[in-house]
C-alpha cells in the first residue's frame, strides 16, 4: 500500500513523501544497516563479485542513547501540586510504562526527529445521552514514519493523521486516526467555536491506495473491535502531543515543515567515514594475521599422512619451485598492524561527530577497539550544557501538555477530585552537566545569610512550587510522579 496514494484519493494534504524517505534513511543509520553502504560488492576480476557487509561502530544509535539519557532519566522529577491529581496521573503513566517508554522514545526522537504521545479513552461506559460515565485512559506512542501532519502553524502541528499498522491472519492493515478541528455547536445550535474530532478508518494494505474497510468489517478484527468511526472530544485542545528536538529542519526545501530532524541529520558523512575507518580497522586484524608458507614436500610424512591441520588458516602451500633457490622449507610472514593510525583517524571523526551533534569535542574516545564516553562534570559554558538546555525547552512543554491532557481525559471519564489547572513543576536532572553539589552548597550559604528564603530553596532543590514549599515547611506535600 502506498499511503500517499491513499491520501491523494481522499483529498488529504500532508508533507511531501520525499521527507519520509529522509526519515527512512535516518532510521537505517540508527540501525547501522544502510543500503548500498553496509552491504556492498567487491570486484575480483573476470566478472566475479563478492558480497560483503561493512562493520559499523553504531555511533548513530550511541549518540541517540546518550541524548536520551541526558534528557529523560530516572532523576527527572515531575511534581503536581494537587495530591489526588498526582496519584491519578501517576497511575496512568505507570500503566503506560512511561518510565521506560518515555526514555526509549526520547531515543527514537533523536533517531528520526519526531515522536508523538496519544492519550485516549477505552473501556468506556456511555449513558443514553452519549455522555461518558466511566472509562480507562491509555497512552499510544507513535514514531516519525507514522505521523502525517495535515495542518500546522509556526512549526506547531494542529491537525494530524497517525498510522497504526497491524497484521491479522497474515494480512496487513493500518488504522488511520485523523485528529482535526471542526466547528462546534451545542444541542441548541449555539456556536461554541471549534472542537477536536477524531475520525478513524481501517485500510487493508493491498496494492496502490489500499482498500477501505467498513466498520462492520474492522469490528470483526480483534485489533479494531469497538473502534468508533468518529469521536467528538468536546475540547479545543488537541488530544495528542508532538515531541521533537529543538533543531531547525533544514533537510526539506519547505521551511515551514513542522517535523523534526534526527540528531545526526547533518552528520551523515561523518557517520559514513567512521564506519569506513572502523571496518578497515577490523579488517586490519584479519589481513594482518601471521602466515607461514610451506614447501609441498613438508605437507605429509613418510606414511603420507598430513602433517598440518588442513583447516588451519596459518599455513599456505606454495609451488615447489618457489623454494628451489632458498635454504628454507618454511617462510614466515608477519604483517604490520596499523592500529594507531586507525585509532587516531576514528578519534578525529568521533570528535567531529560529537561536536556536530552538540556534545562538544572529546566526548567520545576510541580505545582498544571500543568507544568510551566522557563522564566528567561539564561547565555551564560548554556546548553540551547549551545543547541539553535547548532541547529541554521543548521537552518541558511536551511533558506539561501530556499531563494536562491526561487530567482533561480523566475529567471526561468522571474521575473525581481532579484539578485541571493545578501547578506542575518539572525538574530535569542536570547533575551530569552541572556541579550541583557546589551550587547547592552556595545556596545554603545564601539561606544562612538571608539572601535566599527557605521556600525558594526548597522549591529549587525539592521540585516543589514555592507555594507548597512555603506552606508545608519542613514537610513536602506535593505528589511527585517521577
């Protein structure tokens, strides 16, 4: 199925298909399996080719792992002022395995530029008038290749289609979930502005544009059973959250493209050179192993039995004439290994890669065939510090929007006691890039001399709002999610 043919048939406009080719390329570098690069042929003459696989250092995945660990790790705390609301949000995130999946999708965001989080209601109990009596809240995670914006403004996606591929009885299907704004009126026809509507469809992935399934057909498939064709959210706030790196999209000629780019999008040539050097480094040991050339008469003893193991790749037979004018029957060859030259070349390009990806230089070192990562404290003036702070600007809004969307859905599901406008504080863990012990000691001195108040100190170091810190000293009362 060609999803862009489907969109054309339905009259749906989205980003040009060429951009999704870029996403596929980034994903192949992330998986260290790039066509016509990691698989290649070597010509041996007389029309003979040998298929080869180029070894990879896997640096695309490595830098995605590292930025993920720096952005969202176990030390990041999300604090909600209202305790009842905090417990509810925590239960939803725990059910969605967000502690693990959140970090994983930061890595996938770095690999392909964009991810999305889509909270939704399920197991709904609905009254006769259509109102929701109760429901559970779940969370879907979506990667870049399955995100198709249909409307955007100032790099913010306002309408979007999410694709959820499924396979049932060896047939492939895709659920298309279209979030869009439509005029909103009450039962009396009064204008209420706009609300988000979610339209669902299921397409069988046949040739061309595929085949639309009817609701009756998709309800016969377990994955789509109970799927509503249309859901009115009753809200002008989106029921999806787009997360991307804070990097300008320069790979598309359309500067308004709202999708993000991979962390290494502008470092593909460096990744290719690193893998070329690493493959050569590995081949150096294969090509440089010891070889012993043996005269034919030494291969067997007097009884005709083989002297050397025929599977031993150290010994090679040379024609008898080769040793005719020499006094030796064995000739040993030790190839010189160029490990230092290879390591220096790889280290030079690792420095270039880390610099281009915002980690500064000297973040990676190639030693004894493996990559080591710098662990020292990084100053506030460093490239790494500025890079992490820049990405946290978007991530903070993403986490806040995700929590508020969950709270809003909870209120729709009639969960009692939820405070939609409660204060939310997100404290990112910067202990790797800041000397927090020194900073905290300085703040204690400021408290002792009266330059900083205890509520301000607690709010900064305990992840509380200043109001909570002031009213609950010395006890902490706000609910901490992570």
